[in-house]
C-alpha cells in the first residue's frame, strides 16, 4: 500500500526500490517491540535517560535483532559515561545494521564512530551524508550540533547545525537541541545568548538539566549566589546530584579549598558507584587524581588513580589517570596506560590528537627533552581549543595540550612563548570552566612573565592568582611557593 502511494505521488522507481524493505528485514517485525521502543523515545524526551533505559532494554528483549534499539541504548549509556556498556550495545547494532532502514543505518554508523572507533571526522561525514540524503530531516543536523562538533572545538559549526535542526523540526527543536546550543554559546563566551537559549527552552516547557548551563554561566560571571541556587536545584534531582557534586569539587579544588573539594568529590564518586555506574564513578575519581597531581600531592595521586582504574576502565578514565601519574612523576605506570590507549583506540580523534600527544610531551619533559615535548604537541594543535571526550563527559581535561606546551617552553627557557600559551588558557575561561587547570595556568603565566623580565605583568598575574586562592587551605605548598616568588620580584 505504501509503495503504491509513493508511486502515485511521483517518486522514482529507483528510490522506491532503494528505500522499500519488508518489516521483517528492517526496523522490527514485532509490534510490541516497536511500542516499547517508541515509548522509550517519548520517555527519554520528557523525563531523561534513566527511566527510558529499561524500556529500550524491553524492546531488545522482545526482539534481540532490533538494531536501532541497540544503537539508541548505546548512545544513552555513552551519555552516562559508561563507555564499555555503550560499546557493547553499539557494536551489536552495527552487526545488525543490514536489518535497519536507510535512515537508521545512518544513525547506527554515526553511533559506531562516536562510541566505538571514536573517529569524529568519519562521524561528521556520515551525518553530512545523512542530511544530504534526507534534506527535510532535522535529526542529522541536531546530531551535527552535538558531540562531533562540540568535542572537537567547532562551536560555531555546532550552533549553526542546531539552528538548522530547529528550523526543520515541526516542534521547533528538542530540549537536547537547546542544551547543545546553549553549551556551545557558553564555550564561545556568549553568556547572554546562552541564557536566552535556555529561557526560550523553559518558556516552551522543554524538560532538561538546564541547571548545568546556568551554573556554569554563573561561575564564569563570578556569581556565587547564582551557583548556589543552581546547585540546590541539581541536588533536589536525584539524577543529577552526582554531577553537581563533581562540578563543585572541581571548583573548590581550583580555588585551593582542597579539604572541602575532597569531601565533595567523595560524594560525586559514591552516588554512581552505589547505582552500579562504575565507569562514571571512576572518571570522577580520576578527576581528583588530576588536581591532586597539579598540587603536588603524590601519595594522593597514586591512591586515587589506582582506585579509579580498579572501578572502571575506558579511554577517558585511562587518560585522566595517566595524566595525573605523569605529572606526579610516575612515568612508568603512565606510559603503560598510554600504550593501552594507543593500542585500543587507533582511530579515536581525542586519543590520537589530544590525549597521546599530551602524555608523550609529559614523558619527554620527564626525560629533560623539552624540544621533543614541543614537537609531540604539534599533532594536538588543530584541537587546542577542543574539549575532547573527557571534557564532554567529565568537565575537566580541557586545554591540557596548551598547558603542557607552556611547560615545555618554560623548560626550553622560552618564557615569552610559554606566557603566550598560558595566556590562551586564561583567555578561554568559558571553555576551561571549573577545571582547576585555570588556576595553574595563572600560576605558570606569572612565572613565565617573571622569567621574561616583565615584572609589572608578573605581579598582576600573581595578584589574580592570589585573589582566586583567597580562601585556599593554609597548608598548600604551591601557594606558599607562589607567595615567596612574588615577594622576590623587584
């Protein structure tokens, strides 16, 4: 019947043959499975991932060959930071893609590169081909405005893609579209625009975790009361309590309040651990290892990195642990993790163009070879302002290649070049956000300026750091060292 209608509407024989497949060969032949899948999609849009997952699992239980259901489940696991579960579901979908419709195959192939290979360039090619094949379809444009563009630092492109999706969407755009647009506007430091985007979504009564964008906007503006309000909203939602604790821990660590940061970080880890989301818990634990390494707390680094790796493994967890261990001087363990990353993720854009160049540069610095470190980081230059997979899921790890390049220039006795790198981090606070690397970029900027002989700017940089650390714990050695360095300036 559908074929006859398409013929009467004037569709060509070629496209009818290309896009016509019996139900038992495409999507699912089970009405019950389709109902469960449709309900899951609706629940996800109205209530979020957690209540939708069991419904996707039910659809798969009814029809184990339901390819697109496996793919969607994999995407939702990925959004929760559970890459191992995500890979399992996505690989199954990819193996069954011959049973999917043309549009579903585009989604499955996109998901496979996002969640299995990590090849962001190929994911973009798939999405662009999908958009060209179905020019009236809004979904590929919405996906173009999400992980592939945001994680690789193409924030302008992300906004444009989301706006195209909204224009094509009969409903005017989903909650996810508004969230992605607001995050990209935030990363470009367009705070008023991001706030306006959220306001429009709320006026349309689209349910989402807008507290997160509002919290981060308040952070960039230095609005303490605004942050407290959004944090309270997040804590009231059981599904976001761990994420706000993670963000608060990072913020406290960046301001030098390490005792409070440790207590808050423990909450962030405990919540997903209790619910069995072990890789998410591991990523939050690894974040603690990173900032303990920046502060020079070697014993804590080894403890936290070991705990994180025992909890759950994934590319982001391994990178965070490897970075922390390398910064703290445990190069042998870090190198083993880097070798695993190189072996297990040969196509992954974040791994190959961010994580590995950064780790190899740290290894070169440990070997007192700053020239090799600078050379290693040339590979990372095209993604210098990207947030990567780690920043997308964990809100830390951003602009680390720039930071390590600055350290390499310092080691090479090139303080002017070093200062320029650290200044880039300070200038992109709306990308770095709550990551404590902001504080350490300010410290290294002050040191680089002092070495270059620019005393006036060095004093200003130290002053900005001391303002940031005005409520810092009194026993922090790096703060004591910074004050002594400031006192020696002429």
